[in-house]
C-alpha cells in the first residue's frame, strides 16, 4: 500500500498574469501540491489568510506597490517558518543578495523549467536552499577570497561603521539608520562611503555579503 505524500500548501505572488497562470498550471499537476492563493501583489496577498496557511511562497521581486524584497521581509518577520522562493528575471548581485538577506530561502530565474520549479519547492520544504545554478555560483563566489591589489590594505571597520552595516543588512533606509543612531543622513552616507572603501565593494548587497563573509556582522534575524 502506497502512503500518500503530505500536502504542500503554496501561494503565488506574481503580477504578470500569464506567468502566474503558467505557474498555477504547473503546480496543479503535482498531486501533493495545493495552491491556497494566487495574487498579483503583496497587498492582495497580505489581506487574506492564504499566506499564513502556506508552506512555500513563490514571489516575484518587481511587484506593484510593496516590492518582493519588502514582501519577503514581511513574511519572514511574521511567519519565519514559511519558505519564500524568489522568482525573477534579475540575476544581478544586488537583487540576489537583497532577497537572501531579507529572508528568501531560494532564488530562481523565471526561465526555470517546470521540473526545476517543482524540485525547488520540495527542496525548500525539506530545508534546502534551491537556486538556479548561475545564482548559486554568484552566492558561492561572494564567499570566496577576492584578489586584492598589493597597494590595497583592508582596514577594520569602526564600531559606528559596523552599526551602520548591521542596520543596512536589516534592510533599513538611510533615514531610519540616521534616526536610530542619532546622526544625520549625510553622516550615514559618509559612513557608508567608508564601508564601501574599506571592504572594496560597490553596493549595499556586496557590502552585506562581505560583512557576513568576514563575520563583521551576523545574518539578519
């Protein structure tokens, strides 16, 4: 006698109707999958109980209103056990690391095949971190030592710079960081410029990744 597989409850947040319908068609063909909600925006999704009933959420990054990055941060804060897989056309470092730092467990490109999407959902439920291979290579590369020029000596971050970097990793805006640290927004920009210079990075995502790799900051909770 075959034992039935546990049902995996899914939600979809994707503003493109054709992509959303395509995902629905793929997932409905898997016996152990049950779609509890399909939405074109985070606002629509968060106004229902579907999110809290979900085991896995497939979420786009570029959404009308609340972005996918803010959306995954919201879900991770209120429902940390829900696995969010970002599905995007973007494969640049900034989007990838912003999504992961916000709480996404996986990152797929929208060109992923049906089999890859189904496998990613199973992996996420089983504690894995499913990623399109090119995305996985970016993440791995970010933790590998970077070649530095001989005349470039990495300096340690000051205590204030570490505080700013920590709050950046928490997804906080310049204004919020300034308010919480009782400094001006220009002061925040000054510290961030120093952080970029010392870590030899060029974006928030790269600074966060480098800070995590060097254990200057802890992963955001």
